[in-house]
C-alpha cells in the first residue's frame, strides 16, 4: 500500500515546483543532450521494487531523469516534425486536469468537461470557418482523427447505398475505394490499412512540384468513393486545391475528407486563409491542437459536417453508462474512458482570443521566411515555396552531409531539426510551430547551423 503519511497534495506540489523550474529553464536549456537515453536509463531502468515506496522519492527520481533525459520540444528552438509548444494557459489547464482527473464521457461523469468541450467545439469551428453544425470529437491526435473520420465515411457511404453495417457487417458489402494524394501523410496510409483498405483499393493522384494534387489528374468518383486530401504537406507546407477538388466531387455522392493536422489552422489568418480556400466544403476534417494551437500533447479533433453519421457508428448505450441527450463526447469519439482534452483546447483559445490565434500562425510563418533567407545566405538551396511554416533546404554538392549536419546541430544543444527527402534530394526540414519562438531563437539557430557547416 502507498505510504499513508504522505499526502497527494505534498507529492503534487513537489511535481509542480519541478515543472515550474523546468518551464523557467526552457529558453536557456539545451534543446537536446547527447547520450540522453543512457542518462535516463541509468536512473529509470531498474528492477521493479518489491515493496511500496515513498511517492516523493518516485517523483524525485523522475525529476532527476528529466534533467538530461528530455528533449526541449516545448521550447522555442525545437523545429523537428511539426511540434508546437504548450501555451501557458494550456499548461495550467493540463495541471488542473491531472488533479481533477475528470472522465469526459457525459454530463453525468463531468459537467465541466462537457461544457468546456461544447464551447471549444463552437470556437474551433468559428475560428476555422467550418460549418457551425459540425461535431468535434476530442481525440488523441490527427492519426486517430483520420482513423475515426475514415471509418465514419465508410459507414455513411454504405448506409446511403442501403447496406446496414451494424446488421450485416462488412463482408459482402459494396466495395468502397479511396482516392488520395500521392503525397498524403504516411499516417493516413497507416489508418487506411488499419481499416482494411489495401493498395488495390487506393488510387493515388499525382502532385505538382510543391506536393499539391493536380486537379486534372483526379479520376471519376461516385457514391462509393472516399476522397482524402491534405491541408499542409509536411514538407512543403502547401495545401491541395480544395475549391477545384470540391467542384470535381460536386453531385457525385463521394465523401470528401481533409487531413488538416496543422495546415488547416491557416484558416485562422486573414492573410493566409486563401491557402485553404474551399476546405469548408469537405465532409470531415482531421486536426491537431497540440501542433499549431500549442496545447499539451495528446490533443486532436475529429471534425464532421454530419454529426448523425458519427453517432450512427459510435453512439452506444449500456446499463452501466449514464445516458444523455444531445451530443455527449462518448458518442463523438472511439474511446469511452479518456481525459478531458477539450478543457485544454478551451484554455488555449480563451487565452489567445481570435486575434491571438491569428498572430500565432502569422508569426510562425514570418520566422519560417527568416529561416529561409538566412539559409540562402549561407549557400543553401530552398526546395519549397515557403508559404507557411515549413522550410526544406539542401546544399548543392553536399546533400550527403545533411544528416550529419542535423546531428551536429542537435548535439550542440542550440537547435533541433530533422531531415527529409524532397524533390529527390536529401535535405533538412525546419518547422516553426511554437508560440515561444522569437527572432533571437532564429538567429541563434542559424548561427548553430553556420558553425556546424564550417566544421563539417
């Protein structure tokens, strides 16, 4: 049993104090530490204790392991993948959430969670210009959002064809095919495979040099087709031409889904909204809050213009599960037991306000352009049109050194970015998605790249 003389408040206060110290050090601490894995393993990789211990000692051990075992993804100089930091209000909401430990199933289990998620739903749809009647399921991230959205799409299309999946299952059902971009994110392919779609069920549409689907290459579609496009190519940052795609699909009965994990947030900026024009005409959208909205991790949204289609697949009743009218979250997501993620979305949007979301998006894109100019001045070739927050760059004649360059910069602790392959060339990729990133961070990161190049 847990030591009875130690209160949960004492342990939580200890953990909170350490969290505050960590957050206070983010802008100055190394982004990454060489040999971090071994540092963490030296403290954590032990045999499971035979007897209960002091929970304060457990927390202290984790705090010590974090000193050299973490990557400062929450700080202003992490530019790998598409990773946002966590806004102060969202961090506060996460801390409160941990203490409240709410079960976000219905009003019966947490009125607070459901109200926050209902309001966050309204705000998200408003900020992004999506249909106000849409449902929003608070899921772990865009991967699960895509999985859920594609499952709903298949279920809905089969129902429209007169096939009752709930009664007859999928075996023998009319075949559903998928049309998607040849540059679609790998996790979408993973989710399609999880749902049983094989390569022969999927038609890949060719893209232009920036990774946008070529509308003229779209095949004929019908009411048995799911069309999956993307807002924000992970390399170039560009989005598919949604207006032309929507017009191609008009009247066909096909389901139009957009993987908008980070790129759809461009709709929050009047200056950048044109990049995703027409996205509002889709049937469903996948979003991440932990990317460009800068909530803590494990926070995404499955948005659907047809809430009844979502309920038709996901709603259920059980004697031990409290029922509720309206749209309880248990009927909007795949999970039953889950954290109240929407509280953190509410906190992020409340603290930023409409203009703050706009500023966050535009500021990150401004820093991306600064990165592109700085890299060009060093002799890099920019391989994408920097229209959003993504920068892909390489050096002519030194492409084989890009991985080593990235490693050396990481080991310096000054900056973290990844590598990629784009337009047939090995390159580095910088993604600016963090509210904390400022001009000093960009200059320090460029200086670290320049120094690594000199010594390469």
